[in-house]
């Protein structure tokens, strides 16, 4: 499968089968995902690979509560994921890198507040997308979940150093084909064509 096909085929999977994925394969996918670029080659993105039912259950135990698990129609399908890859970004590594001699003129080595764009967040997204595409090319499914709840518990449970921002987590597994379409996909919104501008902003949608 080439990259454009993987891009076109990829969809978030929210219903996995119980078929396991070898933990070593998850580690290989994670290492490959870190081939994605980082600003100044700062490499402040790290991935925590959780594999197998016990570690996946611990991920959900820390990031969700009983009430949600009981009422969510999606929980059972999500919880059958074979692994979870937690995406971590260390802003301080970026400040340190941009404080080095070859980057000092940027002023970004001063402090986090000097950054008009938090490149560590973009780099976390790039690593995430690399992993989603690699998984797609192997016929595996993924779902990116935001870090909205239970982050403190997650960090404590898995000994994540507090210099990291938890960007989110990628569930990975074999799709069971029983996914129900996300309502988000049916929301009205601008087309891709209307979000590409050529030559000047406002020319979107023109051939
Ligand atoms: C930053 C980010 C956060 C997301 N958070 C969640 C989430 O917490 N739960 C979820 O089910 N999907 C989440 N999604 C998935 C989006 O809903 C999904 O990518 C979008 O609806 C488009 O669908 P597709 O990826 O299947 O094409 C997230 C996606 C991104 C990029």
C-alpha cells in the first residue's frame, strides 16, 4: 500500500477484535513513527507502548471512570484494543535545543513563553500521523484519543516524568468490522477543496 492509499483508507477504528498484536510489533511501529520530523531535530517526542489486556485495561482504568464505562456504547469495542501508544511531548527539550548556539538567534531558547507556536505539539501530531499510516499499511486499526481525563492518574500509574505533556493516546488493534460511523463525520463543514488556497488566501475551491 502506498502512502496516498493509506491516507485515503485510514479511518479511526472504535471497535476492535480480540485478536492480539505482538508487543514487539507495537514497539517497532512506535520506533518507526519517531522517524517523523522534530523542530531542530530536538527529538522531544517519546512514546509509551502498552500492550496486552492488562496494560490496556490499566490505561482505561486511569483515563475513564466507571460511569462512562457503563454508559458508553463504544467502550467494549475500544477496550478490545491490543495496545495503546501514549504520545508524550517534552517542551523543555525544545527550549534547550533552541538555546543552543546554532539556534540562539531565534530567541526560543529563553523560555516556553517565547514560542509563538508550540512546535512540540505539532511534532507529537506528526509522530501520531506516522503511526496511524504505518498501522493502516499493515491492515491494523487505530483510534486517537485525547488526554482529557485522568491524565494525572495515567502519569502516576506508568511513571511518566512530569516534564512531559501527554498529547494523547493511540489505540491499536485489529478492526472487527462492526464500527459504527462517528457522528463527527456527518457534521456539515468545509470540504478539503475549500480549505486549500492557491496563490492567495480566498481562492479555495477553484480548479
Ligand atoms: C487531536 C485529536 C483528538 C481526538 N480525540 C478523540 C477522542 O478523544 N475520541 C475519539 O473517539 N476520537 C477522537 N479523535 C478522532 C476524530 O474524531 C476523528 O479523527 C475525526 O472525526 C475524523 O474521522 P477519521 O479520523 O475517521 O477520518 C481525535 C482526533 C484528533 C486529531
